[in-house]
C-alpha cells in the first residue's frame, strides 16, 4: 500500500498584547492511497471493495440510471436482450416492472449482470483539516476548534434497510414519495413484496457525500487574579466550561458523518471497510464544567 500526500501545519500569533492575544493554529492534509500489491480483490463489509490499484476504502456496486416509468420501456429492452441472447433473456429480471430501478449497463452488453458493477466511491476524503482560534482577554480565555473533511463518501446502509421497502424494519418517511402509477417518482422506486428487481442491491443509491465541518470544541475559561488566589493560599485557579461537537455542517442524511460501523470490530473487516454507516452510534455532544486548581 502506498500513501502520498502533504500535511501542512501553521501557527500564527495574530495578536500578542499583555491584555489581549489571539493565536491561530491550522492544519491541512491531502493524501492519496493506493493498494499496490494484492493477491486477489475481495469484498468487505457491505459495499467495500479491496483491489490492487484502488484506494483502500473504495466502494463497489451498481449505478442507478433511473426508474422505469412504463412497461413499454422494459419490453423494448427485454426484446433487444432476446434478440441477442435468445428466448427468455431479459434486461434485468423477468419480474422487472414500471417503478423499479433501472441499473446502468456499464459494459454495454444489453443486460444487467454482476459485471455491471464498478468502483462507485471512496471513504477516503480528498482533504481534511482543522483550525483552532485561541483568545486571551484579560483573565478570560476562549478557544474554538473547527474540523472538517471533504470529498469522502459514506455507504449509508441504514437507508438500504429503512428505504429498501423489503424488510421488517420501519421505513423512513421518504418512502411516502415512492413510485406509484399516479406518482411517477424518478428517485424512489415502487414498493413490492420480495423486491424481485433487487432495487435494494448495493448501488450508488445508498452512497452519500460524507463531507462535513464540525465545531469540535469550544472552551471558555476564567483565571482568578493572583491577588485573590494568593489570599486563599493557591498558586492558580481557573474555572471553565467546554462544549464538544456543538455544531455540524453536512449534507449527510444520517446521524453523524464521522461514522465507521466496522471500525469498532477487529480483524480484516475493521481495516478494509471504512465509511459504512449501519446502526452506528453517533458522537456525543457534551458540555463539561471544570476547575483547574494549583496549590
Ligand atoms: Ca451489462
């Protein structure tokens, strides 16, 4: 495996006065990963794929082209498949109907098979970084830390269950917009018992942009003046309040863009299937009050 990239760190003392100071620390990382030597490719987790020449953290699956709106559309594709492959051949499956997902025929052979899968995304961000601002004003100190990553995808397997319309699990409200003859959705397929077209298969339907910016930490502290602490026989006393994960900016539809279901486990899947969200507990938002006392 090969990692190439750059890490940049920058510290700036923007203002340095007795009663007021402002310091900025920033870091930025960009790297590319490549698997350089592997005996044979293998699948991991739900949608992860490990293959020589690809990034570790790649996702592999089908691509959604749209939703079949009419039976005529399906009949035409099936007729073309029969012409090419003989009686009984179909574009997707025999039970494909209007309202089912049309998957992309990536290799252009006129039917959908396992060969119509490709790398559809990666859990590796294009770049990530953070910025900390620290202020000291008289006896107060204040800091906040933003962290972010960009360009990574998350395989949201929660939605495969909660929008898949083929399980005993409760479904998200989004399935109300599913395809019906009177609601020709172009994004949410029909509800059908048994999912014969396998609309729920591993595809870019469940892949989401995992980019986020998060206010990781905010701290406000107050250090009591020496004149006060000396009187109570202490060398220093600071009280503070700190908040973690107070704000998150992301388009990701799940609870938390910083997920990795399999990272909790051990063995090969923990290392080869990053960026999958399935019943993952989100990071907590916490508020801490504290006292630093020096005697
Ligand atoms: Ca094909």
